[in-house]
């Protein structure tokens, strides 16, 4: 961390570089993508378990699941008191440059990683 004097008033300003004190918080995948991947991994997963797995609130997960449902990426079936989710893998990404690419591509990448990653047999 560096300090510097601002002008003649003797005011000190602290200039902190993000890399000096804490790691950057950005990630390549949005929370929407991460929720979709968690549901693909376990269609009967509870919202609180998704929240814990990706580090966001259960309320945020509820909103994301609603967004994904309304956009046609997933369907919910009630089984007793629980939900079972199924994905529409043919639904295309929303961003214009990936608009023709089905979400199945993303799910396949992480499914392959799950099958060959740490803990896979």
C-alpha cells in the first residue's frame, strides 16, 4: 500500500492496488452459468446447496432459477416437497456472439471435467 500527499493541504490519500491486498473477485462464468452447471450435476439439488456451492445467497439462487426457467433453460417438476430440474440443453446462449450455440456445449465441458477431475473414478 502506498500513501501520497495531495496538494498543499497536507491531506494523505491511500492508493491501494487490488492485487496487493486481496485477489480479484471476477470469474469467467456468471452466477447464472454456475447455477445451471450445478443443476446439471445434480437435478435434485436444493437451492441452499447451490448457494453454498457457488458462494451466493439462497435468495439470489431463487432469482437466478426463476430467470433460467422464464428464459426456457430449465423446467421444474415437484416431487413431494422437493423440486427436480431438467435442462433444455438445446436452448441457445443469449449473448449475440454466442446466440447460435446451445447451452449443451457449456454443460458438456463441465460434465467432462467432473468425470475426469479430482475424485473421479
